[in-house]
C-alpha cells in the first residue's frame, strides 16, 4: 500500500492465495503470476481495479487484462434501476456485498477494518510477520467477489430477459404467415424500454435527493410515509409479462456459489422492470468471463515465498440438516485453478 504493492490476494472457488509481493518482488511474477494477470482467457474479478492495475504496470510492467470490476457493475446497475441517473459517489466493497448479496454488515466488519487500518497507519502493510488479523482482512476482501459477479451480471441482464419474455409471450407471429422482408417497425415489446425508463426516473426522484450536479444521493434516501409507500407500490406494479414469473422469489441462496436470489424490500421496491431476479441456469452463460477450455493448461505456481494456512472467517457457521458444516474454502499459497479473483 501507500504507492507500493505489498500483498496480492487471489481467490478461487476453493482456496485463497496470499502472495507477499513485498518479500517476493519480481520473482512472484516470473513464476506464473504475470501469466495469470495478463491472460485474456482467465477472468479476474476486482472491486475498483484502478489502483492495482496502476501498481502492477508501474512497478512490475504487468498489464492487467480481462477484468470484471464489481464497482463499475454496481454503478451500471444503479444507472439502470433509476432510469439513467448516476449516484453521487461510488460504493465500497462492503456496501456492494451487503446490497447485492445480502450479507449482514456484522459479517463484513473486516472490510471496514481494512479501510480504517489503511487510513490510520499505512505502515501496517509493511510489518513482517503480518498480523493474523490483517491476513483475515485480506481474505475477506476477495472471497465474496465471485458470487458478487454472478449477482451483478444477473441484475444487468434483467431488462434483456424481460424483453425476451415479452417476445416469447407475444401473439404477433401466426403460423403460416411469411416473414416480412426489409425494414420492420420497432415492436411494442421493445418500445416498453422507454416506458420503463420514465417510470424508474419518477420512482428515483421520489426515493433519493437530487444534488446540484443532477446526481442522486444514493445512501441518503428520502423518508417514506406509509401513504406514499402504498401509492408507489400501486403505481409501480409489475406488468403481466414478468421476467421472474417462473422463479420462486422466496428462495434463499444455499451457498456463496449457487441459487443467488436477490431479496427486495416491499417498502422500497423499484418500479416495473427494476426488480432483480435470478435465473440460475443463465448465470454462467451471461456476460463476460465464461471459463475457457484452455484454462486447464495454466501452470501450477511453485511453493515459493510466504505460505499461510488460515481458517476462513472465524464466525459462527450454520449447520446443514444432517449436522455437517457447509464446506468453506481454505487459504494456501500454492497453485491456481479456475476463475481468479484478485485484490490488492
């Protein structure tokens, strides 16, 4: 930190790897890290990639490629939800995880600790051996990135899925009717995008204060009276063609990697077309980052540098019906596989 890259965290679906870049220096990148970070076939999920991308290029000549940035995706989701408004500020990783994955703030205290440590004492990142509490902070900062990416992709695809469902439920096409050639008129199913945008803008103006710059104070919502909430729920009822009609809205995520359904409070429900549904069978094939068949050729990183085997998140974990504890990823320094998440 403080202009110098000290640590690099990479999380897979099973493990978290902590690389002590301050100790390893360029050796870490010569032994495989640069291949992963510069690969166009390995997706890296990062929250605000600006600092890490700049540090890697300036200090080690490594050009970060194929990145899904959860901070950018969150802004795009808000832009769509409000009909084209931008928020007055960007969101922290803690805020995005809490909003989209519904992870309680009590379980994200380590992320707030990281911010406080960074602002309070930058020298803590140079301490060796690294305090165990700080290692835990680094682990927590990456373990939520993969499920967060899936949820954000699902939210970004919501309008598209709504329009496709409108097409599927349209009675326009009749069997035996020849397809028209040439330029066709814009169908009503597509025109509803404008209607959705206007309804969302109206909802957003009643939900958030508007700054002098025309931005929405996202984290300072206006107080809502019971009468206005009831009226807004009536005005923003979803149309009969619902993209989420085949989905059980009460379903809860079974774990960090599957059945990631988004809850929406009835007291602040967005208008039609804004609700964030989750089509589990579409999550992997939507958007960027579909795993490449060539990923199996990624060389395994040797056991170099500092190694840590940590117990993930020393927080109470719920037990399954059979009395067993759900599987949690472990933290170790060697090897890489599958999709990568990195954060500095």
